């Protein structure tokens, strides 16, 4: 387990974000190196927050990264499986925002 994952498991997301982005985020204006890990990180962080704008912000980051990951699918079945993450986070955004 890498350091940022340990911080994440301990609920120390603010401290974990910078090393996580360094490992998984890629460089500015490029595709993320690991959008699935980014999605997992931000969804988990959003789950720990009280419903509101901050939780929605984290869920939207998760959604975007899961959507990127799903778009990289090479088959219909793979795409369908990856869209499960996108759909789950979409539902969380709708629930929190009342949309």
C-alpha cells in the first residue's frame, strides 16, 4: 500500500491528495495516469463529507475520472462494467444536490 492510500484509509484526505495526484494525476493538460484511482479517491472522500457543495465537488471529480476511464474501454462489456462507477457516482450527485 502506498503512502497516500494509507492516509486515505485513515481519513486524512487533505494530506493524501497531493501525493495521490503526483502518482495518479499526470501532468497538466494531459490525461490522468490512473483515472480509476483518482475516481476512487474522490468518491471515497465525498462519502465522508456531509451532503453539500463540498461533497458534490468531490463526486464531480470522481465522476469525471471514472468517465475518462470508461471511455478508454476497448469492448462493449468492458465499457458497460466501467460505466457502473459513472452511474453510481451520478446517483450520489443527484441525491446530494436534489437534482
